[in-house]
């Protein structure tokens, strides 16, 4: 049991779980629009997520989240380097036009952690209310926009609806994390729960989910896809409403973050 817990903790702390969630959202986009499975692109996104998240978490910017990881830090660093090598391998197999699609999202990620404002003392993460939109925007662009544009799709109304829906869905997905970290986040960052409180944050999440569900009718005509997404939104709403500041260790970092994986696996099972 001790070893299973160690494996689970490493799986979460090394950002494999979040990377699998991002990978799942990418595959969902492919399923929604009947895109061919692009192994090189999808694995590039998967290993890029691990590399990017571990760089953000362990570069000292968010060190107060992970003070207990000192003994495992070296192992995570080695694992991150291996993932970076795989990232380079799959990036080499992608064409230059596809790689350029990642440029704005990579830049946002870099500016999120590298101080360049206020005399190089402040990064984008330190700007009030911006944190959640940057994270959601990068996730949405990478998992919704890039898979479509990599196949030659142009920016049209359907792509815009998908991006907005994915953005709002991920914002709601992040809210349990923001509630958990209310006392840890710097006060000048001004996250939504810090500003309006937990009950109002939950009401805002409910409102955003209603918009997300309305957009589903503009994105797909498939009743099956809509029903599955409705179920996922209801689960997310349930988890959001049960969220509290003093939550269990795995509540947000495992169960909430697993929702995109559950969504993807459900679609795969229904397609059998």
C-alpha cells in the first residue's frame, strides 16, 4: 500500500496526470471533428505538458506548493529531462508550420513564470485575475485550436465556439484548485475566490457551465456527444459544489483533474 501511494504521488507530482488530461482533451477534439489520429502531435502535446508544468512548478516560482518534495526532486528532474527528450523527438517529426502554431502559447507559458514587468520583478502570474485565463487559454489553444489548424482547418465560427467553450470549461475545472489555494496564492494575484468568496465563486462556475452547455449545441449535432458532455458537466458541477478550502490531498489534483480523462474514455467506450 505504501508503494502504491508513492507511485500515485509521483504520478501527480511529476505532472503525468495533468498531461494525460491535456492529452485527453486533444483526443476529444479529434473525435468531435473526425480528425485522423496524429500520434506525433498528440505525444508532442503530452510530453510538452509534463516538461512545461514541471518547469513552472519546480523553477522556484510556486515553491510554496511543493515544499514536501525535496527528497523526490532529483527523480522528478530526471523524469522531466527524459520527457523533454521525447518532446524534442516528436517535435522533430512535426512540420514547421505546425510547430509555429505553438509559438504564442509557448510564449505565454514563458512569460507566466519569467519576470519581465516592474523592473523584471513581476511576471504574468502576478497580474491580478490573469492567472486563470492564461492557464485556461493555453490549454484551450493547444487542445482545441492546434489539432484543427494542424489539419488545414481555417478559423471559422465553429472553431471560435469550440475555443470559447473549452476555455470556459477549463476555467470551471480550475476553480476547485483556486479555492484550495486561497491562502497560498499571493494576495496581489487576486484569484476569484479571494475576491468574491467561495459561495459566489461556485455560483459563477454554475453560470459558466450553463454557457458551456449552450455552446455544445452550436459545436455538434450528435446527441450522443451532447449527452456524454452533459454528464461530464454535471459531475464537474457536483465536484465544484462540494469543494472546500480544506479539501483532501487528492480531491482537486486527482479527481477533478481526471474529468477530461473520464470524458475521453467514455467516448472511446461508446465508439466500440
